[in-house]
């Protein structure tokens, strides 16, 4: 497996965490991993289909644990920020030539999408702060309008669930690459969101 270095702030995830993740469908394993570490996962809609994770049991850094989790899947890791990552085929992530360019463009788009979603949630009092995790899938039109959102389980608060759906489905983001598989799965932790909101508030004139 290939783990590319996080872009800035890598030291934040050099800590060690106790993991006890069973082998399971890869999509659910990544949700558990994100929930355990507080990282944000941005996943191509079709990339995890039919794949299973390896069990992760023991004390690891999140970077090492993610490599163990993905062992045998044929997928590689690309960090799109200190707290966010995507996964995709090795050949699409690290091979030279046009395919590498295509994945690089996709990773840049994921980072931009994450920032857009965080900005949307930060702008609204009912989704800005609080101890919650949100996992959802979005479908994005060629124009960048978010056409639909499907929550992958409740945050535990029906009002918050409804607010997230309302605010994000009324949003417009950068148009996605034409060949980007959809839906796109986004997993957000409130700790990461709160840090992003604090930065946004601090940046205001």
C-alpha cells in the first residue's frame, strides 16, 4: 500500500489510537475509521463496492491503521488535507502519465467539495456546532448544483438531520469532473467542522 504524506499538519495524527475494527464491507469500515479518528473521508461512490476491509486490532497511528484496513483491496490513500483523505485504485493515484493527472484532479475536487460543505454548515446556526458525526452521499449535477443527499444513518437528532439535508441540497459547489463516479460519500466529524468554522470566523475582516 502507498500512503502519501498529509498536506500540512501531519503531526496532528502521529498520536496512537486503540483500534478494534472487524473485517467488514469496506464502506462501513471507512465510516467506523472516520468515526474513531475524527478524520474526514471523501470516497468515490463506486470505489468500495464489493470490497472488504482487513481487521484492524491494536494500537496504531491513524495513518498506519488506514494502511492495514485497506490491505489487499488494491486501493491507495491520498490525503487532501491534514484531516481528510480519499482512497482510490493504485493505478489512478500514483501511476505516471494521464491517469495520475486524472486522479490528482479528482483529489483536488474532493478537497474543494469538503471546504464547500463545511462553509455551508458553518454559515447556519443549526448546523455550525455540536457533538455530531454526519455521513451522507451526494449527487452533483454538471452545473455544480447538489441534486440529492442521502444520509447514511441519523446524527441522533432529527432536527439536525433535516437541517443538514436542507442546507446542503440548496447549495451549489464547483462542477465535478465529467468522469467522477457518483454518488460521493462524505463523512464529517463535528471536531473537524468546528475547527473549520473557527478558522472561517477568524478570517472575517
